[in-house]
């Protein structure tokens, strides 16, 4: 079969050379078109069908993108990052199917290609088991939703504001503006402390007053200070507790609830009001003191019997 194709090709080349020598180029081109017009039309048909497949794949990917994004935006359960990842997966599948259809149109055996791809995928999967574990952890984090974009979390050795959630890693920004990329597997395997999840947070602030000051007056003074603060919740009511009888002071703990978004504003506000409020009422915030007593020296000529 191969020898026949070579012989036919040689014959065509010889005919072309003799035709050019005789000056009958138009006749040669006409005969060439008549002999191969079926193949040309067939190849053009394949190209046209391939273009239609590409167009349909592009339209399908656009439709799927809109459907997924609308679904995730309307859903109160799914995060926006889930839509991006689902779209990336579906888009890859759509274009992979389009490529297989085009290869089949050109007469390429796609079954053998799928077999090779399956074997290669198995080998790659075994070599990249850590990456696959990150993907599995990323999907679980996206659907279980222990946090979302914008939350401040503490995951073991990693803490910061969530900026992006991906299949392989989660991007965070620390309070001092550092970029942190944490593998999903390391986050999923540790307890996750979400500081932004609940609408309310409790703050505990400790301050000391002198032993000579009135304990009852100090407690009432601090309660009134918190009651006058509009950012502090009235229910649950703020409390002032005796935390410790320290060496130089009686330590009082202010315990109050506020909204999560106002937590730090309220915290620093109360901290700043403590010294002014205590000192304006005539009370004292003591500092650590140590009393040193010197023993009377024994005269050198004193003898004991």
C-alpha cells in the first residue's frame, strides 16, 4: 500500500514536470482539481465542522459561566469562590470534549488517546498526591465554608484576612500587609478560628486600682463608663469582675459585648477612657512597688558567748 502511494506520487510529479515543459499548466491544474476535488471538499467540510464545534464550545462555556455565577450569587450557602472554581472545571471539560470531537473528525483514533491520557493521569496523580490532597481539602473548605473571603481567621501558624480561595491554596493578608499563601491541606487539618463569623464578640480588659481605694466605687465607676458607651451592647449587660488580688493592685476585669465590626474600635476606645475615668474619680492606678528593708549591722566588737 505504501509502495503504491509512492508510485502514484512519483507519477503525479513526473506529469507535473512534463506538463510544465510542454507549457500546458492550465490543463494540469484543471486535471488536478478534477481528480482531487472530492478530497478538497471533504477537508473543507471537516474544517467547517471543526469551526462549528469550537464556536459551540465557546457559547456553552459562556452560558455555563453566567448560570454558575448567577446561582452562586443568589445562594446564601455557596461562596463566590465556589462559582469561579466550578466554572474553571466545567470549562476545562467542555474544551477537552471539543478537542476530542475535532480529532475524531480528522480521523484520529481518540480511543487510544483516551487510554494514553488515562494512564498518564494515573501516573501524574500518584506523583502529585500532595497536590491532589490540596484539591480535595480546597473543595471541602469551599462547600463546608468555615470561612469566606473577607473573614479574619487563625489556622494554627497562619492568621490573616482571607483574600482568595483556590483549589490548591488559600491567599491571606496579615494585619501588617504581608502576603501569605497557605496550602489547603495544612489549613483543613488544623482547628480554624474565625474572628468574623459571629455577629457579636466579647472583650475582656483588665485594669488595677490601689488597695486603699474603694472597691465598690471602682466597680460602679467602670460599669457606668461602659453603660455610657453606645458601641457596647446593653444585652448581655457589661460586667466588672474582681480578677485578681495582685501584689500592688486589685485587678478588675471589664467584660462587655459588641458587634464584630466595632470590636477593635470599642476596645481601643475603652482602653483610652480607663485612665481618665479612674483618675477623675480620685482613684489610683498603681504601678508595681517593692519595699527593701536594710538590717541593722552588728558591731564588730560585739561577742556572743
